[in-house]
């Protein structure tokens, strides 16, 4: 492709997408505001890895600010992959304004850049949280008109804005709805990272509900490869990227216990109203359009994640977890 602009480059998915683009010989301009939604130590660790590659450059910037346009104009990227987002269902209820600022206004700013500077390829990260109330497996053509968190609502707004800019200005847009992404150096507000760290430290973990809720846990490398393959598509597409093989939270805890050889101390709390009971991706579209299927099953994925944690335990002990 040439030069790719990756926003949220120090976030979990943005880091891995940038890394794989660099491995493929692409030039990457990473943008991230390095906000403290979760412990910045993780973001700086990822950034340090990326900056070892001469084809990676970085600008610290909030995409919801107007000056993003000066950066994009100067960089002249061939494509934009917008992975910058405020994520987290429960946190969005506490502070919805910042979610709309980044996920809606920030995305609009980038679409304006694509329009003004003739950037024809645009990829947006969206979420399986949009499927609240739908029957599983979730298909992309389901009506997703009943979001139950400000986070999901902000992503729905971003998706609609993308379609408008595709329709009006002919921008090729691919929207990926991600399903519970996990792996090494994942987000510390997500269950797998938290459970590994807390079980290893022999501290209590909190399970909201009875642990029978299921998630379509999808390994980070699979997600990154699927995202990059979207650069080859023309037109407008909404595509699920998931493992298409859900697992209950109780199963995940057992796997982590086995890999760490430690027993979890579980506290059960009420199921949160803004959570979805089950997620399950229909990935027929990804297979047909992208020739993409996930390669890493949950056993291997958890093992890789636990091994990374053990190798980096010395500095991870100081990482602050977020609910």
C-alpha cells in the first residue's frame, strides 16, 4: 500500500496491526494520545517495540482535535486504519462524553481528512457490543438498533458516518466488528489479563454473574491479519472478525488455572445490565471476502498469553488493573 496511518497505534489492536504492517514492509505512521484510561506502562511498552523499526514514525495526538488534519495533510497516507477508540462498556456509562468525543468526533475528523486529501481506503474498528438483543450467531445484516451502552451507541454512530462518507465521496470503507480480543500485552481492563495477573498473585477475582456468560474470544494476531486484509477491498463492507467458537467465562478461568498451576479465588457479583450474556460471530462474510479464518484456538491463545505474562512478570507486577 505504501504509507498507512494507524490511529490508536499504542493500543492493543493498533500495536499488533502496526507490527504486522511493518513486517510486511509497509511504512506506518502511528498516532496515539497515550491517555490513561488504563495503565500507560503497557502502551509505552508497545510503542517501544514499534519504534525499533525504521519504517515506523509516531505522533502523540488526540484524533478528536482539529490539528489531526495538519498531520494527515503532511503525511499523505495511502490508507487510514482507525483503531483509536475509547473502549469498555461499563466505563462508558460513567463518562459517556469522552466516548462520543473520540469514537464519533474523532472518527469524523479522520473521514474529513480522507475526503479532503483524497485518501481512498478507510478501515474502522467497531464492536460486537452492537449485537445486544440479537440471536446468535451474530450476522452482519442483523438490525443493530438497540445498543445498551454509550460505548456501543458511539460505535453505531461511527459506522453510520462511515457509510455517509462512502456514499457521498466514494471512499472505500471496511468496518470490522471485533469479538473479545485477547492475547499478550492485552488490555488490563479485560477479563483475561486481569484474571491471569490476579490468579498468579493469589488475589481474588470478580466474576459478574455466575460465569456461564460466554464470549467469542479471538486471538490478537488473527484480528490483526483480518484487519490488514481489509485494505484489499473496495466499496463498503461491515465484517465480523471473531473466533466463531464461544467459551464460558468459567472455562477461561479453568484454563488459566491450569496454565499457571494455581487456583482462582472467585467473588461473584451481580451481572451488569450493560453486558451481553453471549457473543458468537458468524464469520461467513470474512471467509468469503477476505479468505480469513482464525488460526489460534483458545487453548493455544491462553497458553501464549500466560507465557508472555510470566516472561514479563517483573514489570507487570506494577501495572494497575482497571475494572
